[in-house]
């Protein structure tokens, strides 16, 4: 079985407050994009995990794909498998690649072992692994609230537009990302998305950008460059540090020292 977990971008990301449970209340539109990892899963006598492609700086047992298998084996006593993960989505970049890998392991094992799990059960399992994981159980565009695990599908598409993603390789840790956040009141994201994309620049923001740009000025320079070359909207995705621009015409590649991709949506 071969699966292709996708990346995502955040169209707006409002961090609204810190909750009593220590998590933060957020609101964001999660949009899956055609940038994929590759995931092979087959039955095997013993558990084996191999990762190739982009380097992951963590132990095997800390990989979300492995955690997803361990969770499924614990819950349903499934047999061992061989997993080969080919990474093409940058890690720790706000693109959700690790979360997608975990969710696709859950869905893949559900099919491989004919567990017949419902969407709700797989959603619940994915939420145990991370706030972004449940997003990838469905291919729909979702408005995420709560800590990111409460999802509501919306009828929304950027089909026909072009997306440029740029990752400079800067890593922004969770502690750094959430420090000194300004919990400001913002327009509901669905209201902004209902307006022409040319108006998003003023109303669709990412709460993590301000701190990230203060500490890493090159990130703000990348965003400015995306607008200069014709993006109708540009933003940082997640807590960083990947930036993206949305275009009506296909842009060129202009960041030779960065991980850069142009995708047709």
C-alpha cells in the first residue's frame, strides 16, 4: 500500500487566548495543498520503519508516523508492519507534514487490516497524536477552532491559482512561537475568505508573524518579495517559518538558497 500525505497551509491564523488547560484557543482555515510525502505500508513479521528523503532530526520513536502505528497496535492489536516514509515536505515548517504522515498511517492501517473504523473514530485517534492531525482524516477545507482539533468543513476553493512556498530553513520552536503573543480581536476568518482575495492582505493575518519577523527579519523580507513579484496574498503558515504567496499567474523561482516550490492549486 502506497499513500501520499499532503501538506497544508493556514489561510489566516488567529490565536485568541490561552486556555486553562495550557493550550491556546485558535481559529484558522486549513487548506491542503498538492505537496506530498510518500508512505509505503505492508505487513511484516517484525515492525520496521525506514525514513528517506529530507532529514528528520529526531529519534524513530518520536516520529509521528511511528507513534501512529504504536497507537493503532495498542488499540486494535494489529500485526506488525514495514513502513517506508519518503519525506518531501519540510519538517517544523508550519506545513503539517508530520501530522499528515500520522493521519495517513491511521487510515492506511484501517484499510490494510480491514478495521472498518468510522471517520469519527479515526478523527479521535488522530487528535491523540497532535492538534493538526485530525485535519488530514478528511480532504475537505476546514475551519479549525479549539486547539486546532475542532473542525468544520467549508465550501471553499483556490482552484486555478498558483501557490509558491518558500522555506528558509529557519526553525521556530513552540516556546519561541507562543512567547509574547498579542491576543487581539480579529474578524472571523470565514468573513474574510468570503471577500475578494485582493482584500485579504488587510484582513487575513497570522498571529505568529509579528514575533517571527522581529527575530528573523529575513522572513519579512521574503514576504515582501512575494508581494513585489505579483502575489495577490502572502503570509506565513502555521507558527512558521514557511511563507507562501498566492498568484493568478504562474510565478518564477526567485529564492535559490531556499526550499522553494510552485504548485498549481
